[in-house]
């Protein structure tokens, strides 16, 4: 829905609310018209049911309101003496229309001094759990989201097994576009392994299905900083059409809503307005080689020829001393590794290593699997571009030669109709030779240059796909039996070697518990 359509929808809901509750408002000592005024009616209703005014805010927060609405329906019924289990069941199962019955079909009395405290331990637990979910959902959606590193594309900076806190407020928290879904769950409900949100992901139905009409338009709360070059960023994979990112051969393409596409984490090496090129695996911005932060360690693919035959465990242990952890055996005496230049140079001196050769792909080798997958772009993972990274408000000249670079942006991300007729480009039924971009775009790549599926495969990342900024590693494991203690409670950004704040945190935690224990004893 558009903003206008949503406003009309909310207005209709407000009218239905007024029609279903105005007599109840009167019985509670209010005026009938107060049941019909949007937002104001919710504030008055909170007074009627003896709840805090800030519950009104929660009623308009996507996802959170799915929890709050049934609570308010039940509380309304109980404020008029309907406290039985059947009343609660009917209030929820009828989606609040049980209040119509109370409004027109019964002679209920308002209970002004109703005790709002739970009458049993089970009720107390239910209330606590509900509001814990509400609080966690708000934090998860608008402030901090936990995230696990799934792959080695940022190896040496972020490791597989790192558990992160991702800030939503640095770049601005995105308002959920998917309004009906399971709180704090991304696209799949664990264990049940079913879709966690209401949306028809068939391409043919995405503009006609009633489920998709419930989508909110893209909106974002202003952040306090912009994405800077070399920031590590969490974002939704823009070209994600897979049901499961581990299955690259699905039965069909799944066109998910933006906020339910797969979350990825990469380094932003190109910002809006940059001209970017990859030469021999190194990124060049506006003709100058990009300088990464000192914590970032580029890795490249190398082929190793061994002297003799060794077990996989011997090979892994031998190379691990050089901080080489991505090792693949491709022959009896041949290995493929991902390593920094420094690590590869040191490993060359190992007595069992015959030779180490960097595996670099020249232009034209794998261009069919790379963006933009079009004739005339004979690029490779190591030699890519140059390309221009679009900036909001900037205009580019459109020709048949450059259209493959921008067609997905113009059509898919900015919702235009793009077709060609001969050598003519038609946008929204109008012939054109230029286009002005409506949002900023970014270029996301992995530091593990030959073992990262990134922008070289699927192209630009629109700003509306940006989730947040990783700021803190709160836990890290190299397998279940090997905690990386030195990485616990470390920052993602900064310079120099990361410093763990685990010990100071444990000291503060122990002091807090000690203080609370002392205070309780003193009061006794």
C-alpha cells in the first residue's frame, strides 16, 4: 500500500472502532464522539481500561501491534465485567468484533475500579512474557539486533562464529515494511521451518495478492551518520529470490519483501558518487587504490603444491600456524587456500611446501556469473569495472550499452517500467536518454576476495536494503568446544588490535549483584 492507502485503511479501522464501541465509551462516562477520533480514541480507551497512555504508541508500531491489539480487546471486555475464559476466547477469535456484541447486544456495566493485576501465577507469567516480547521486539526492530556471521567473506575482520550486535540507529532504523509476521524472527520460524510472515512471494501475484496489500511503504527514522567508505554493513541481499540461501536450485524464484530478504554482512567499499574498479583483486576508487582500516586483512586465493602426501589434519594444523584457516584439497598434493599476502609469503618457507601461486582470474573468465551478466562486460572477480555508483538526485546518460548496469535499479528498486524497442529505451511508456536516481546505492564486497559472493555477483545495494551497522562482538566460538575468549566483548570498528571488555563487564556484573544483595539485606 501507499501512504495514502494506509491512511484510508487506518481511517476505516477507526470508524469501525467507533461503531463498535461508542456505547461502551458512554457507559464509561465519556462522550460518544470520542470513540471516532483517530488516535485520540485510543488515548481515551486506555483511560477506560485503566492502562497507561503509552500503550497507544504500541498500538501503532508494526508487529508489536499484533500483540497489543488482542490484549486491548480482552482488556476492554474485562472493563465491562466480562472476565470468563469464554469472553477472552471470543474477544481474540473474533478479532475484536466481540466488542460489537457488548456494545449493541448486552446491557453491560462499566467497572471503574477494576483490579488490573493478574489473578493467578499463570496470568502473571503470561503478562510478563507478553511485555517481554513487546520490549524485545522494539529493541530488536529499532535499536539493536543480534546477528551471527554465517560465512568467511570478512575473514580476519569478522570470523565465522562471531555473534554481533548490529546498531539500527546509526544509519536510521527502518520501519518494518512487512506488517504481519512473527516477532523477532526473520523469514523462517525455527523448528517449524515455515514462513514467518504474511506475503505472497509468487512474482505473478505480488501486485495483486491481498496479502501484499498489507505491506507498508519504505520509511526510515533519521540516523545520526551516513554509511562511510569501508564501513562494515548488514543489509538485505537485493537479488535474493531463494527460499533457502543454502539451496541454489529452488523449485521457483521467491520474490520476498525487502525486509525479509536474506541478511548479509560485507564491507562497503564504494559509496554514492564513486567510480569503482577492481584490479588484481584490489579496489580502486576514482582511480586511487582504496586504503582499508588497519584491522581489515585482504585475503586472496593461492594454489599450493606440497612436497609429499599428508593427511588433511596435518595440512590444516601446519597452515594454521600462519593464520591460514580456509584450506581446500583439490588434488593429492595440491591445495587451494585463502590467505593474506603476508601469510602466503610465510607459508612459502614451510619445508613441506613446494610452491605457492596466486590464483587470479583474468577478464572474461567468469563474466556470465557476474553482474551485469551482459555482452560487452568481460569482467572477472579479480578484474571488474569500472562502474559508477549511483547517487540520489544524480542523472546518468542512458544508452543501450550502459542500460544493463542500471536496468534492475530503475525497474526493480525504483519501481519503474523499463523496456527497449530497437535502440530506444522506454521508461514508464516514455522514450528517454537519461535517468535521475531516487535513492543512494552502495557497493558491498568481502575482504576474502576470492571466497565471497558479493556485489560483483549481484550488483548495487539500494539504501532501502540497509539494515544497520555491526558495532560489537559479544561472543565468538570456533566450534562449540573452542570459545575465542579474546574476541568476546570487543568492538567491530576502531584501530589497533581489538581489546576484550569481558573481564571489566564480569567485574561490573559481580559488583551489581553484590550491591543488590547488600541492599536487600540492609532493608531486612
